C-alpha cells in the first residue's frame, strides 16, 4: 500500500557546512537515560573532479535537510540523524567502496549517484543489498528499483517529459535550421539524452550538421569549437555535464560564435557559469527548480534558508540533494524501526510528497512532478531570465 508523506517544511535555520559522523544506534551518556540514538545516513557524492559543480551544492542541500530535520525532532525525542559524506570524485569504484562501508556501518540508507557512471556501477550492487539508496543527481534511465533504489525527481529524457517540452518550445518557436551537437560520449546519461535531442531536432526540421564527442574530463574544447565555428550552425546543442558545457561555451565565444547554445538541466549551475567566465551567456536550458522562479512556497522557503546558510542562492543540484535527503528522512521517520530493510519498505510505500519542485508522485520508486519545468537563459553578469520573456 502506498501512503502520502508528512509535509516536510523548511525551518529557516542556518547550518554548518560539516556535520559530525557517528555510527547508527550509538548512545550518548550525556542524554537522559543514555538513550540518545544516532541514525547514520551515508552520502556518496562527487564533490571534486568534473562533477564538483553538482556535488558541492548537492552536499549542502543534504546538510540543510538533515539540520532542519534534527532541529524539528522529525525522528522523535532523543533520536538524531548523523550524516557521513564521502567524496567519490566521479569514480565508480570509489562509489561502490563508499556504499559497502556505509552498509557495514549499519546506515539506514544512502544518498548516491552524482554521475551516470557512478549510478550504473552502483545499481547492481545496491539491488543485491538491503541498504536502500536515494539518487541525488543521475538522470540515467531505469535506476529506480524498490526496495533498493529510488529517485525523487523526474527523468528529463522520458517521452513527453522535460526535454521534449523544452526542445519543442525553444527549437520550434525560434526557426532554427541547422545545429551541431556536442556529447559527453563516456557518460551514459549524456548519450541517452543526446538521442532525445537528436529526435527533437528532426521533428522540428533542424538539420544536424555534425555530432562531436568529448569526454567528461575534457578541459580544452579548442578543436571542437574551431570545427563548430567553421560549420556556423544556427545553434549548438550541448548534451554535456555542466563543467563541459562551461568549457565548450568559453571556447565558442572566444572564437566569435555568438549564437545560442541549447543545453540540459546541467547548465543550471552558478559554478559552471563562473567557470565559463560569463561566456555561458546565451545558453538556454530547462530546470525543475530555480531559486528566482519557485513554483511553490516550499521552493521559496528553501531558497531563503539555503541563502542564509551558505551565502548564495541554491541551484537545481542543491534542490536535488535537499529533496533526496527529505525523502530518505521521511522514510526513516515512517519506518517500523531504523534498520535498512524497514527503511526500504517505507520508501517503497511512499506514494507522494511535497517538494521544492512541487507535488511528487511515485511509481516504482520513480518520481513524477506535477508542475512544469522552467525554461531559462543565462545572461550577462550571471543574470537568469525566463526564455521568451
């Protein structure tokens, strides 16, 4: 039977950027009766390397959710969440090792999967274990698998979903005729998305002049940009992670290409914009959450709380970390006990929850979002506006 969750509201609290680590179930001698329980939650995320632009705000969103839950006493009197975060730096082997350690330490659940490569490696490991995981970032198709793995945000590449709506709106309305696509071909999710983008170009009668592959670790896009400028397409389509989009934009603008870049949800990153030295101006992208354009009160409150805690506005990745942590914490609170098997059952029973994206409903552990995504464009001086307005 599926159930609706308690509404998880923000509290307006500032948080420290580092949370203490403890093993689940330990007792504090200073608490009444020595019964101060600590419930361990693990987070295996990439806070360094090519995915740091996403992993750092993900970690901060998670920390904020944990701090707020503890302040509210969500798990009951004398029970607190202890968060342990491991930087896996985009390495699938490190992600597996971190998960195995959390499993051995008795974690109630794990927050995981920044990159598609991590997700692809972790999925078979996690589905063979009892410690449930909640995805923070990866948009790789087919990840959700109750009672093992859950994803509290929509897959943007699903048919008729965020990307199809975005591309048909932007490409269909602008009258583009030609495009070149750049793809991180070593990232399964980016390859997956590139097929959606290619299909959208075709149905909107935009001729794809070339597809250029580039690894996620690529830092110089000089040759890629030179090739694109020679072809002079109406748009460049970037099916790339945020750091690659930033480097690509910089190389293109330095070579005089001043036409639109159409990218994905990964472009919703202030860190990526900063890394591009402002050359991501003119990049159009969809996002399920943006602090300047919240869809509900929860989104507005989250933006205020995150700003107070970290001195900057949250991006989509911070929202992903926050929501993933809320989902896991809700299940821990709903579970019969704090054992991972019980938490997995509670996650499986979660039918809906309120989030900063709007209302979520779950089918097979995968969320669908009631509200439409925003279509935004980067401008000068890190300004963001709604596309077409």
